[in-house]
C-alpha cells in the first residue's frame, strides 16, 4: 500500500513540477527583455535555449548517478523541456541570428535580448 501511494504521489508531483519547473521571470528592463530561468543542478553545457517567433524553448538534461542504490522517491527533474510565450516576437529575418546574451551563474540563466523598437503610425 505504501509503495503504491509513493508511486502515485511521485506521478502527481511529476505532473505538478513539469508545469511549474523551472521557475521563470520575464521582466522588461529598459530597452531589454530579461528572462531569468532557475536551473540549479544542470551544467551549462547541458542547457539549450532557442527562440522562434515569440516562443522560447528551454531544454536541459542532466545525468543521473547510476550507483545511488534503491531510489524510493525522486522529485528533482533530470529533463526539462518547456516552452513559454514571450511578450515580443522576433521577425523571420532574425532566424538563426544571435539575438541576445545568456549567462549561467549559481543555477540561474539570465537571458537578455533587445526589445524590437516599434514605430508610431500617424492617423490621417
């Protein structure tokens, strides 16, 4: 009974964490859009970011320790595949171009990208 409960709790936890993990903040900072992504425990080389249009894809994968013994409960994700909609959109001309900078410090990715300038449209 306890083993079945732990398995069900693990499944529900996994669904919950896939929805909220990683924690992400999107902030307008002057002329830049700043996106903070919490990815503790992942190596910088194992994190991939990609923006197409207004969709940011976050992919991260970490290796699990094989010799840990019997695992009864696991809550820390080993794979993150998440997409979020950004408040700005990149044009097709930007496809494949480097459009910002990303730094990984203390488990947090800080992505900064310029906000495309808009033009005022005169009303005649």
